[in-house]
């Protein structure tokens, strides 16, 4: 997956992070604890003062896919896209071969 496509996914996650977090029912503090970062990191990302890393995107994706409420929203918000799903499948297939 090229950098431009990653940047789009990260931008979509950043834009929707407050909504996803609230739908999950967790505070910035609680989410930061799960991710192993400071609360200020989550706040800075939500306020567009810090750019989300790819690793942070993947960690958040894992958290939000494990919750039925937020998982449903990921495709609608163009965060877990069909293209990203194909990318993940391709990586898994390469590991098997």
C-alpha cells in the first residue's frame, strides 16, 4: 500500500477518532491507556496538532474492529476499506507462501 493511500486512511481515522472513541464509550485517558500512549497524544491527534502514525492507525483499527458498534462504522467512514482489506489478505497470503 503506497504512502498516499496510507495518508488517506490516516486522515479518515483522524477525522473520525472523536466519534469512534465516544461510540466506544471511552475517554481519551482510557483509550491512551489501551494503546500505551499519553492522553495528550490522543488529544493532539484529535485536535489535528499531531499527525497519526501508521502504527497508531493500526492499533486504533484493532481496537475499533473488536467492538460491534465501531466496527460497523469503519467501512462507512472509509477507514477499513475494501482496498485495505485486500492489502491485508495479500500480506497474509505472502506469509503463507
